[in-house]
C-alpha cells in the first residue's frame, strides 16, 4: 500500500512547480513528510514550508533543516513571496 501511495503522490508532485508543506508539531517525526520533501527536491521542484501564523514550532522535519528550506508563517504576503522565490529557483 505504501508504494501505491508514493506513486500517486509522486504523480502530483511532478505536475507542480512548488511543493507546499504544512508543518505542525508532529511533522518533525513524520517519515511521510520527509519523503515528500525529498521526492520534491529529487524532481527539481521548489519546496516551501508553512506553519500556522503565531505558532512557534520547536522542531522541523530532518529534510527541512538538511536542505535549508524556507519556513514561513501562514501569511498571504510571506507565502506568495516564498512560493515565487522557490518557483524561480527550481
């Protein structure tokens, strides 16, 4: 079942220019979040991580820190800017 899910997620990642990852306190422990970020980077996609405005996360998924990915609060201006930048870099 996991391979089928990965295949379907990969198909969706291939169709986009930027992968938007919503972070929560539980994201840091998620193998799926790390896999999705890694897959996006492998496919040459930009990646932007976003969290709830006003929420201070204490930890990030390993793939976020290893790849020095941008993390922004869910704020219209910050999100638009980060997506535009990630799109131009991919």
